[in-house]
C-alpha cells in the first residue's frame, strides 16, 4: 500500500491495493492507521460491491446504524444511498462533522461514488487538527476549558425550509441520543492530537456563555474551517472510494452540479475505532 499526499496535512491517494481482493485483517489495520495519520484516504478504480463496502468499514471498527433520512441498498440496510436528483436536492452545503450531536459521534465514514456528474459535485474536507494548531493564543484561552452544545435539530433545521415534515418526524423518533455537550478542543482518541471540535451544522451554542458572546466566539471558530489552507478538495470519479476520520475533520459536499446533473453516493458509517473504541466525550486538554 502506497500513500501519495494530497496536501501537506490532510488527505492521501492510496495505490497498490485492490479492495475487492486484498482486504485482510492486516490490511484493515494498515488502512486504519493511515486514516488516523492522514484523515482522508482516496482509493480510485475500486468497483466494490455492497458486501465489500461493509467489510471495509468493519475492518476499521464497529459498523454503525443506518441513517434514518436516507434509503439503503436492497438487502444491505447499513449501506445508505445519498441521492441528488429532482426529488432530492443537495443538503450538505455546510461544513459539518457527522452527528456530533451524539455522545459518541461516529469515528469514520466509507463513501463510494455510484453516479457522478460530468462536472461539479466535488467534496471538500478540512483538517480540524491543523485548524486547532492555528488558533490565536487569545482565542484559545477563551475556549480551551469550554464546552459547546450540539443538537440534531440544529443540524437538520433545513428540513423545515424544505417542507419535509415527515423526515423531521422520523428524526425525532429515532433516538433519545440527539444532544450532547463536547469540549471545544478534544484529544483524538487514537492519535492524542488536539482537534477543534465545533461545526456550523450541529454546534448550537457555547455552554456557560451569553448568547451574543458565545455566537461571536463560535463564528471565529467556524471561520477557521473555511480557510483553504486547511482543506482538500476531491473530484470524484465512478468507483472512487473515500474514507475519512470524522473525529479529525469536517466535510462539505458541493451542490454545484444540481439541477443540471444527478449524483448518487453510497455510504457506510463506522461507529468506533478498532484501536480506541468509542469517542466517549474525550476530556479537554490542559490549559497551556
């Protein structure tokens, strides 16, 4: 397995691996550890089937539950289909970390390109480890011992604008695990590196700060995720498979292909890391 870096801090293209034939426990360990190091791994020309898709996710940790808002591949309920077509406009045009509203947000996601537009529909990731390192000292002093409140309803508030009341109801009845408080700065459960852990989608407010002051701090933190120096951008091709570390990154799916072209992705969520288990509300680092 060879890794070619995409940027200095985040992302690598992986070559020398046939996921359809070479997926062993040893390779699963190698992929897991490369993922923790590089945060996003890109595999090109990998025509994996749904079972191999699941096996790849299981090699990284425990496979997570299906997402209630999206359909699944027939016979494979844990392989979600994420369509963009006339009936399903793009919904992910905001920087986010998947389900940070849970006490134990998922470790990773394995995404496969099924239907790709001839132009547009790229996905971007941002390295929140690098963003944390770049925190100005005075801003870090404000947040290092603070927590933020994350909620599912805040993350999917766009459903009301779309008039998708049925989907809102399905979200509200899926689980009681829909809100969480997390440290603004966490330590990655595997690498131990500091990560800035707030995102525009699910992070609703700072805990223990007034609304105006907390909103101002959050906006400064969100702005770090928008800086291109911390980001990588991927042009999809059919049979591209991407794995990302959801604890270390945020992502943004560009909807610029819509409504001219359709797009369909298939995703499996990895709930835990094979090396560290669950996220488990990692404690905030000590004040420097």
